[in-house]
C-alpha cells in the first residue's frame, strides 16, 4: 500500500455519492487501518463564530465553517498552516496540519491560516484502496493555497485543469450531468 497522506483526492466524473460529488479531499492520514481527511471545497452557510465559538479566535471574523465529510458531522476538525510545522498535532504536508483535542489559548501567534470543518471523511481498512481501483478518485499534489482558497466553489475544476489537458473535459462536467 502506498500512503496517500498529504495528497489530494479529486472526485472523478463517475463518483456520484452526494457526500463526495465534485469534491477535493486532503488526506491527513492513510495507513493499514484506513484513511481520513477533510473535504476542502464545501463551505457551509454558517460562520465559525456562530457554530464553534471557541475556535473563532483562530480564524478571521466571518470565516465560514466547512463540511469536512460525513463522519461525526457535529465534531469540529481544525486544519491550519503553522509558522512551524511542529505546532501541528498531525502534520500533513509542508506547514499544514491538524490540531487534535483542546487548542491551547496561546497558539494563535503560531497559526498563519486556519479552517474549521464539521466532521471529516473516513475510510476503513482497504476501502480507499478499493475506491482507487474503481477510478473514483484522481490523486493530485496539493499546494497550501488549495487548502485555504478564497474560491472553494471552483477548486475541483482548477485542480483538474492543473493536472493537464487529459482532464480538461472532466473539469467542465456539471455537478448534475443531466443538466448538460
């Protein structure tokens, strides 16, 4: 098994599961026990201040809460870019990583940018590997600005286009192909 930790999973055109249709997932952990990550491009219609007030100090005022995935949707997940990656509880790539559990009050100066997610995406042992053999996902290398994009609605399309001309047609596929 090749670990996909620190990589992006971009949903393919044939993935119709509404939890993952047109999504980009950052994989935070992937090993023999399974995988977990967060969907980067699903902002919810609520701010972090309103939904998770204790974490509001780590994000800019008015920052949206994001849907991280279908697993434990009432539990907040914090992903951040740190001044030093050793501040992360679970480093993912470059200076990006997750904070787990209680967030120390004095951590704010070490956080450059942060996103808060409602829940996460998870796969049991072998499940993600099966989905990969079914061509449900396209693997891509992340850049930090993918994680903290100000245009999450177009992230799926932009990352596909970045993969080269063979993905150009796929990047134009509507969310609902019946609307074509």
